[in-house]
C-alpha cells in the first residue's frame, strides 16, 4: 500500500482549488460521471464547510468536503485501490463526530460497486437514489399549453430575487437541499459564467404577476465535447398543482435549450418522486446514471 496522509485544509488557496478541480475532472473522464456536486465545487471555491486532502508526498491524491452533516469525496483514478477512499471516509467520520458519535450522509455519484462496498464495510446504509435522466433534442419539441390566466417570462435579476426565493421555498418545502436556498445561494449561481437570465423561465399569473412556477435551464460546456443542456431546477408552487404547469414549464425550457443549439438535455430527479419520474418519462427522458446517498 502506498503511503499517504489525510489532513485538513482550512480555507483552500487558489492553487489547491485548481488541483482539486483537476483531480475531479480526471475522475470524471475515467468514470463518465462527475464525482463532486456543483454545491461542493462552489463551497471549495468559496471556502465553505470543512475540507480534507489526501497527499502522497507532493501529489494530491484525494479530496473530501463536509458541510451540514453531509460529505462527498473523490480519489484520483491513478491512486485507487490503495486505501485512500477509506482513509478519507474515516477522517470525514471523525470530523463529524458529536455527543451521539459520528453521523454522516455521503453521496456516491455513479453508484460504483467500489463505493457501495466501502459504504457497507463502514456501516453505512443506502437511503436515497437520485437519477440523472437524459433525452435528445434532435426532434421538434411540442409547444407548451398554458392554463388560462398564466403567462411565461424571463427572470429579472434583483427585481425577482425575493419572489423567486419564496417560490422556491414553497415548491421544495420537503426537499432536503433545494428548499433551503438563501439569497447568497442564488447570488452565487447568478455569478457563475453559465448563468443566463433568459434561461430562467417564470410562469406568472396575469392578473397580479404572482409567480406560480419556474424552469431554470443550464448549458454545460466542455472543451472537445458538445454542449449539454440541463433542466437545472423545475419548481411549481403547491397552490398551482394540477394545472399542467410542470409539463408546460418543462417543454418551454426544452424549446429554449433547443433554440440555443443544444442537442441533448439532462436532469436530476429523486427516484422516490414517482410523479416527476413519470412526467419526464412521458417527455422522452430515460435514466442515464444513478447517484446514491448513504447514511450512518
């Protein structure tokens, strides 16, 4: 077994941020799935949460992030099967320890057998699945049909921030991550180079301008690869359920992405959300990969 050491990084410096980003890209290339979520990459750049690095000499061979009782980690593909994943996991558990002992929820992106085996060895239970679903946009996308008294418009930065945050909180009241977004979370996404207000579509009531739902689209760009569209977040106010807004907003976003020249689109949906998975299946989406959350 190669020697390595796991140590904390209080606030990652720019060179470490670049090294972790490169490590994650190497894992993505090897596995075909990104090992770290967008939230973790944003936390890395802004220094939020706790950060652990695994090094062998001067080489960065692994990284873990902890925040809010959750964790993600990644091991460089060239350094796997050397105990580094277990070392990061044990360090993360130790860092999460409290009066009741270590408690941690961990995301494993791509549902790899090695991640499952490690989780079971450490006493984690599989508690949640998140599907990535995809569909091509090569064919025409049907036009959305809106309920009477509803219209579509684009997001207006600053002017719509507070109303959007209230809508997002209502739409995702039972969601463990999305429903807790703050103004700071929104501003961070607005500052990202991919953000385009024209791609954040709002359904509003004509009579008073009240927001009823939204479809936030995103376009991923990567050197040497075609752009990939994403149904980044789709939310409907519970008071507006049963009016076909989810389907109409989805179609409106797909048409927007197709107009930007995107040939394929993806989305993430909780496997337990039967209504949403059924809607997306009817709209031509199929499961592509699975992310698994483990907890102990």
